[in-house]
C-alpha cells in the first residue's frame, strides 16, 4: 500500500470541472475528491495526454500548468478559478488513470469560495458522525 502524502484532509466530492488547457481548449471532468490544496479525478489516457502532452512521467522541474473552473455547490454558487499542475498520476487499468492536481494560485478571490466549500463538506461529515 502506498503511503499517504497529502498534508490536508480530502473530502469526497463529485464536481463538474472545466479544465482549460494552455491552448484554450476545454475538457470536462468529474472530481472524486477535493482538499484545500487540490483534487483528484479519474480519466482515460486521451484526456490524461491532453492535460500532460509530454506523457505522464514525472516533470518535477517543469510542470505543465493549466486552469480549472467549476461552479461550487454552496450559497451564492461562486465559481472556483485556479491554476494547477499535475502532481501525481496512477494507472488504474489499461484505459484509466487517477490524476491528482495541485492548486498553484487562484483568480477572482475564489480561494475563499473553495475554503467555504471545504468547510461545508467538513460540517456534513461531522454531522454524520
């Protein structure tokens, strides 16, 4: 079993996310989970290669940046806008990958919207206990 490297809690969340690639093209994905530092999602090899066209091998010194946009399901329905990089990729099967992306910076004060959403997820989990 792989050692957990995340430093923050992740919460299950199925959000529709638009990935905006450097060339301006859009990809739609659905998240598996989210934290204050990033999110994870499953995708096929075609989407993985569009997000990281150099291949999924590690490029620690020169990570490809892209943007994401998502409507957050909280009061006032704010949008999350963030610049991101792929920090981990795991092959799940011949056709499917699990990608972990890290938020690098935020636009339009959307970091506060993300923190509000994470608080809501945290409260929902605590309420179920």
